[in-house]
């Protein structure tokens, strides 16, 4: 056989093989093409045999061209094979007879949910919801609430300052002053919102949620305060919840009290949560210190009032029996899904 004839036929075969491979739509078609061109009785092997009919001096060149053709056809074959395999697997994954995926229902996070529940109890008692800024001036956060400069109570607060005399409010009590400045008595407000202190352990988070309550009106007494708080805990926890007030100190109330409730976990028998006492400290309160009225132009001879501060996170922990405050803020959806 002549060299030129051999090379021309080989060129035709290569072209035909590449076309057959690229037009194979399935793995079976591709396998047929492989047998036809690369198989032991396939076209390329026929050319290997025909090499023997060539002149000796033409063999090196024709051998090289034959090897190149084999390489091209083989790699084209394996490329096509992996592409067709991928497509086949994708097709397998879609099973149109399967039922659709159900979307999970979202629900309200426990903290805003608890906050809204507490506020609505007070709304039913005649309080109005009010809000204020989270970045506060020293005046509203401390001074007008009777925390004089260098007063040791400012240390208790462990404030987070943001510069220029501004700080992240350490309590929602600031809104007391802001409201009384704008409005003549009677004032009956609850103030939900975020508050910030340098504090971080199992039961404290640097950011926590508080609800401040303030009532200023004619003839308000400590009995009104206790009655309002008693109604609140009975509604929030259970009608059998007991309450007791212990003397305490806050600069903006006089007298001041800590409020304990009968332990909602053990019913007063004593447990780990109440440290065996049967009582849980849940909030602070007191009669509005009359010095505050000077800052807002109220007449202490005309009006009196009470204030209280409720930790929302603590209330939620007690209500849902949780032992670690960080769960609220970890963003773990598995935790949140337990409370649909
Ligand atoms: Zn207990």
C-alpha cells in the first residue's frame, strides 16, 4: 500500500470516529462507537495491520500519525463518556413521583414574644407602650434619674460608652424622663427595649431586654404598685403565683424594693433554680423618687408614682425553664424550633 493512500484513509477514519463520538447521545451509542473504532476488530487496529504493507522507510511517519489519531479518538471518547455519565446521574436524581419538600413554618423568637406578652398584660391595665433611643446621653441615663456624678451606683451599671458623652443605655428607665418631659400627668407607660451592660455569664448577656413601667398620677401609693405587679405575675405565670417585696435601693425610686415570686419551677419547695429558697428575684421597683419631678417640672405635692423594671430574658428563662441565656442569642434554629 502507498503511504499517501494510507494517510488519506486514516484521516477519513479519524474524522468519522470523532463525529460518531460527539454525536453519541447515550452511553450505549458511545459504546458502539468505541467498539467500531477502538475495539480489537475496530478501524484503528485494521490500520495497524495495514502498516505491514507499507514500505519500510514510510513506517516511522505513518506509525506516528496512527498513534496521534488513536490518542485524539481515545481522549475524545473519555470526555464524552464522563459528560454523558453526569447527565445520566442528574436525570436519576429527579424523581418526579416524590412528594414536594414541605417548608418549615417560621415563628416569633421567644424574646420579642415574651416582651409582647408582658406589654399586653400591662396594656390591659391601662398602660401605653412607649419607646426611646438605645444610645443615650449621660443626662437621661444617669443624671436626671438621680445618679449624681461619681455616685457609686454608676459602677453597678457597668456601662458601655460610645464616646462624646454617649453610652448604650443601661436600662429603659431613661424613657421615664423623656416621657415626663413631654407629657403632663397622668402618665401610665411601659417601655420595652434593648439595654446594655458589661456582663456575660450563664444568666447575663451584654445585651438584654427590659420593660420599664411608670405610673404617675394623683394619689398613687405603694399598694397600687404591689397590686399591679401581683396582677401581672398571676397572669404571666399562674394565678397561684405568690409575691413578696424586699427593701432595696435604686437612685430613682424611694422607697425601693426587689420583688420575689414563689419559685415557678418547684412551687416553693426549694430547687436548684431558686437555690433552695423557694423564691425567685424577678424585678426591681419602687415609688418614684420625688427629686425626679424637679427635672421634669412635676409638682410632688400634686402627684406621686411608681416605677418598675422587668428583665424580659429572665422572665422567658423562667417561663420556658431554660438555664442558659446565651441560647436566646446563639441563632441555633434547632433551639428556636422547640417553641413554635
Ligand atoms: Zn425552686
